[in-house]
C-alpha cells in the first residue's frame, strides 16, 4: 500500500474523530485526586529525605534527585493537563492546581499553557514563524543547504546532544520561561500572569532558602529541576523528531495526519509510563488534548487500529533518534548530517558531469 493510500485510509477511519474520542475526554475527579495524592506525597517525602541526606552525603542527595525528578515530571503532567483544561471538570480547579504545580516545575502555568496549546494547533507546520513555538527548532535540508557557514555551525552546535538535552533545558527553564518571548495576538494578560508567576516563584524560593538554608535548598531544588528538564526535553524530542515524522507547509498541513503520524507512541516500561503520566501515548494526546492523562492508555487500547499508522518507539530505539538533524521535504523524513553531506557529494558529482 502506497503512502497516499495509507493516508487516505487514515483520513477515512478518523473522519469522525471528535465523536470517536469524546467519551475519553471526560475528567474524573476521583482519578484526578488519586493521581495528585500518589504524586505529591512521594515527591514531598523524597524532598524531605533529600534534605536529611545532605547532612551525610551530597552524592546520595543527587541520586535521590534522579528519582524525584520523575515525580516532578508527573507533577508537570498534572499541570499540563490543567493547561488543556482536562484534568478536572471544574475550570477554577484546573487553574488553581495548574498554578500550584508551577511552583514545583518552575514552568509558568498560563504562559506555558498558551504556548503549548498553540503548538497543538500548528504542530508540524514548516512556516518559520510557528515551527519552533512549543517545539524544538529544526531546519529543512534546503534551509541548511542555503545557510551561511556560521549559521550551519550554530545549528550543528545546537544539535549536539550535550547542548540539546543538557544545556538547552537549563536555558529553556531559566530564560525562555521567565520572559515573554512568544507574543501572540491578545496575549497581554498572559504576559502579566507570567510576570506574576515569576514573582511568586521568587518569593517562594526566598522563603524556603531562608528557612532551610540556601546551600541545601538550592542544591536539592535545582538538582531536581535540572534532571526534570533533561527528561522533559528528551520526551519532547522523541515525540516529534522521529524519522517518519509529519511536517508540511500550512497550505498542505492536515490536523489528523499531524497528530497520528507526527507524534510517536513511546512504549516504555510500566513504571516509567506511570511516572511520566502516560505522555508516551502522544498520538492520542495530539488527536484530542482534552483527554486527561489517566484515560490515554484506555483510549489507545480501545482504538488499537491506530497501531497500523503510528510510529512505535521503545527506549533503546529512541536513542537512535538523536542522530536526526534535518527535515527532508523530498523524502518526507528526518535525516542525519552524514546523509545530507553524502547526498550533497553525489549531487555535486552529478552537476559536474552534466
């Protein structure tokens, strides 16, 4: 079956996707409260244990931070769902819990939710002005071919794993979520909320630093947030930078194809899936962002026909995705720098012979 036939079949099977997924997009207060209990209590308990460990071994403290970072991911997933207005039926509860979570994640609630919801409506669109809003920056083969020497150097540095997955999360959390770099129409109120969130977070840190001791508090909190940022960035990467991703110019872009083919199913061990709030079912999440994380798995299992069209990636398989650097419009896939330069070599030979 050709790619066109597969796409046509997928369009047909999902022509009524709003109705098909409606029953899963219903918040359940009992499940939401239970998730909060099983998330915040372990996080706070581990934080207290980390504080105690600082009196014996800073290495032990950092080791515990690696565990607690995953519980912070789970806290962020709650914040994420609140931003989609899907965690609770009550929208005031979503706002309150979303803001509360932001003091743990350090990610401003309203601003990030606005950026992320924009990403859902434009994911996979190649226009430069929207391409990297809520996603990682990616260049097309043609753009890289026309780029200057220094533009290429800058992009290659950005795409080094140490930069993409370690340095970039620090800049993202420390800078990009502190100042209103995304300025969309009607966002004045959201920018104000961003500044208020920053001030409230600063006040919270000052209070805790004074009460617990600056050295201990900052080492514990920044260790957790640093490792959380690495995990979060890795997931963002795997979910949309796989080889057979979907990227199109707006005139040809289709929501359903972007959701199903542009997002992976990150198949993870059961415990990791639980700690990351089922976000590995990213194709389901992009089809309908109103489905709360605690219903994603059931939705995926009930609609297993989607398995035919999605990209399923295990953890070990996902490591290979680090090599994906450029989007090739000709082959509709992500390629490596090595592939690019090999193609350029062949292309130049053909031009010389012609």
